[in-house]
C-alpha cells in the first residue's frame, strides 16, 4: 500500500534513487509538509533538489502542523489518533514516533524553543486555550497563561527569552502578549485585534497581522532603544491595501518579509523590505498561492499553489524566478516547513 502511495509522487526510477539517499545524514534543507494523498493527512519530507519524498507517518489519524526541530533531525506535529488532538514527535531519519502529550482536550500549535530543549503549545485541557511548556523529550506540561479568553500561539524570540502569543476577548484582553517561559514577566504589547506574531531572526522586531473592519494588514512592533519590550512599543504599519495582506514570514537575514496578498483578486506571494517598502509580487498565477516559507539560506521560498486545483508544494527563488512544482498528485499538499 505504501509503495503504491509513493509511486503517485514519483516514478519507479526515483524510488530506486530514494533508497540510496534516505537515511544518509541530516534532513536539514529538506521540506516537511502534509499530504492527503493517502486519504487522510500524513506527514512527508521532500528533498527540493531531487524531488524525492518519504512519508514520516502512516496511520489512520489526521497528522498535521509539522515543524522541524532546530537541528533538522526531528519533526513535531499534531495527531488526532487518540480522539483528541495531541502533540507527537517523529525522528526524520529512523521514523520513530513518540507521543508527547496525553491530556483530555486538544493540544495544538507546537513550537520548538530555539535551543530545541523545550516546546510550547496551546492546550484546551482546562476548558479554554492556554499556552503550555514542556521538555521536548516529554514530561509534565506547565501552563504559563491563565485567562478566560482563548490564547493563540505566536512565536519564540530568537534568544528564547520570550513567547509571543495573541489573545481574543474584551478590548482589555485582546492583542499581542509576551510571556517569559518561566512565567514571570507578562507584557500586553498591543491592544487591537492583532494575531500571528512572528519574530525577526535578529530579535529586534515582531511582524503581525491586524484586522480592522474585516480587512487585514501587516504591522511591525519594534523593541525600545534600550532593548526592552514594553506596552509602549513602537508600531509601524507595513501594508495599506484595501484587500487582505497576511501571513508575514521573515527572511533569515531579517531584511525581508514574505507575505500573502489578495490585492490581485486571489492569494499571491509578495515580499517587502522590513520597513514596508519595495513591495514586490513574486507569483502571478491565476489561483491562490499561499503559505510561504523561506529556505534556511534565504535564497528560495517554498509555498502552496492551487494552480492545478488541489494544493501542491512549489519552490522558487527569492525574486520569484525558477518556479518549480515539487509534488504532483491529485490530493491536497500543504503546511510546508523548511
């Protein structure tokens, strides 16, 4: 059955070559993604150079939201095999799977700490969505937020000193928040309908999405000149279009932000400078292009395109050239992480 599934992606000759390359060295540089080619969502890894893919999971559950470990050897993901959504971990080289959470209620949105020692995630075990921490090898989760409004996961600061997350609820509660992993300091950074915070690799800025009257734009929060983060942080609006701009993703050098814009009638991948200038459209397909993610060296971008109907994984260089389709099946492929 698995052999038949893999043939849907590649030719028999490719499979022979795959046997020679899988398991050799680190998986850093490969793209992990979700494919529904087997009838349910499974985690795959693909080499963007050779186009060779390998399934990391093979079961009857829905396996989603894959995230590479900082060393490129393991993948966190969410699985509903127990009925509830739980956090699991798979070794990318040997395929060994470990279930990390086993708590009544859904556990979602896992994020590695920058050093790979701990992970953060959202759990509903107490009746609403809160931020939890636990060791990456498993252990007792510790809740670090405790408010009635639901929390949504954001991003770790590059130094591991802060977790950014967003919160709904009342005007007093909504917006972006920062929390130390030890649960000591809490900063209410913004107070609008703000979400999807993502930290620049140099630690100086947080890009995020603000929704106002149904329209989404990308904003920038910058830490103060003394290097601290406070509720009087400087805010800069980066996009000012009447159609939605969202999904900001930083380049590894912190100079460029990739994002998705619907200003052309459908979702297209754009890039811009970190001050919002030089906005450049990279994709020109008459279909939605979504979920951009940078290569580790910043030279390329992976994304999901619906050019041929169901979502497929594509890559292109950082100026939009050399667009290449990596997956070629009739099912949905999505959620890439590079």
